[in-house]
C-alpha cells in the first residue's frame, strides 16, 4: 500500500494513527475480558477503560445542559452510549423518539442512515415526515426548518456535513430554533465528529450520532450516541447488560438504556487512543491541513476542461470533500481508471445519499468523490489533479 494514494476518507479514515493499532493490540492481549460480568481485576480494568472513553468523548461533545432552577450544568458520561456505527445510532434515535402520529423534520441532504429509518417509520408506524430543501450549493436555510415544524413535530434531525458536497449546515441556528419551538434536535455527525468542534450545550443538540472510524480516527465497528442531559429517548434494543439480570425487561438506567450485549471492547480501546491522538495533534490543526489540501484540489480541478465540480468551490463552511464528474465519462469508469492506472482510491456513485444527487442533477449515476484526510500530502493532491487531467484528455 506504500504507493497507494488514499482519497476516500469520508468512507473511513486511512491509515489510522499508529497508537490506535497499538492500543487495540495491547488491550486484547492484556485485559480483553468482558466488563460488568465479573469482579476480577481484568474485568475491572476493562470497565475502567470503557468508562474512561465515555468521559473523554462526553467532554469532547459537551452534552451538558443548564438547569434553569439552579443555573448549574451537569455532565453524565453514562449518557455517552456505544453502538457499532452512526447508522445504528441514528436508528436508535429515530425509533426511540417517534411514535405513531408523530411528525419528523429532516432535509434532502441526508444519508440513507436517516432517510431509510424515517421511511420505515412512515411506512410501518404512520409517522409523518417533511424533507426540507436546500439551495443549489446544498445549504439548508434554518428558517425553512422552523417553517416545517408542526404541532405534532417530535424530532428534527439534520446532517451536519454532507458526504457528497462537503457543505456544513448552520447547526447552531437550527438548534436555537428547536430550543424556541421546544423540539428535540438530533444531529448526524458522521462527517464532522473529530473534524469540527461540536458543543452540544451551545448548539442545543439533544442527540448526537457519531461514528468512530472517520474523523475520530478509530477502527471500524465502533460509534455512539451522545444524549444531552434531560433529553428523552426510550430503549429499543433489548438484551443482556451484565447487571440486574433477574429483571424481566431491559433496564432503563444509563448507559444500558441504549446498550445491550457485549460491546466492541477492542474498538473502544482504539477509539480512546484516537481521542488522545486528536488532542495531541489538535482538531483545528488537522482541519486546517485538510482544508488547505482541499483548496489546492479544487483550484486544480477547476482548470481541467470537461470537469464539473458540484457544490461551491469556496473552502469556508465545508469539510474536505470534493465531488466531480468528467464530461462524457461514467463516474464508475473514472474511479476504475484512477484505481487501476494511477493507484488512487476514491468513491464513485451515489454515496448512499440519493436525495442529494437528485438535487444536484447527478442521479442515478452519481459522482466521483475525493475526500481528504490528515495523512494526505501535497504530492497526493498533485498526483490526483494530474490523473484527472489525463483521464479527461483521453
């Protein structure tokens, strides 16, 4: 893989920091037993690792809410619940907040991990849904969210950053509207957790869905939900928790309310190490590196005849994702050329976001997507621009 140029970080970041691999191996070798099921030293050590990771991520996302009576804030790390990925988290949020007759507001910028669970809730439980539109660049007007809210609206759920266009929505303004209207606010942070600062308390986010394997630089198979203090969500996953086993129903205590069965302990250990790596590197430093490379990429692609870039070509309010097409070339064909002839790995097609592609006119074939990570270099971007130039000239 030494000569491979990896530009598919929106799917999963690669390579991972070396400390992630080391910590996962160390945990599995030295203390990889099931926490909460035994009082032995190894079990307690595993339990300590899991709780420590909850605390790190809880501090990272700041789910504290101010108590109106006392003016004080509280933060319970057990409201950080682990799941396999953002998709599982979003399913738990949608299924744990919407009942028959409820109304949900979302947008056309969503990933299928939001679109499909909502569509199933509409089909199976009689939930009503409104899909708010976006401008030609992919930005959603927060006031359109307000206008879509009804008396029976039980949830607003929004994608923080598009995995197709890279546009970052004004989550803080949307959260303020939800606060004014008294509506729970859920955010899909699959593309922004670890990439952009997220302050749940300031942004009035009730439920934050994240995955560990993208901007948080952890392994695949680990993600989670961060639930704001006071936000209501019911359990929709039932099974063993390692505690209160005689109880016939799934217990409602945190974090067990949203967790069941044995967790991905190796993944949690890797995610913990990744959090330390981000802290040392600095989230702003990582972001600025990726955006500088994105700016170079956008400028280079703009100069190539026959290349169309989708979304805007400015670098403010966006993440390091660039979707494009080459005139008279199928996206899948371009992806194959990049892989086979230039050893550049990317993503082609609809990127699991069909409504976005309908909006920008690229449905059903989709686009070619480059997505940049912290281990990409100027040389990688120059090589990608030259490869696209050569393919476009053929």
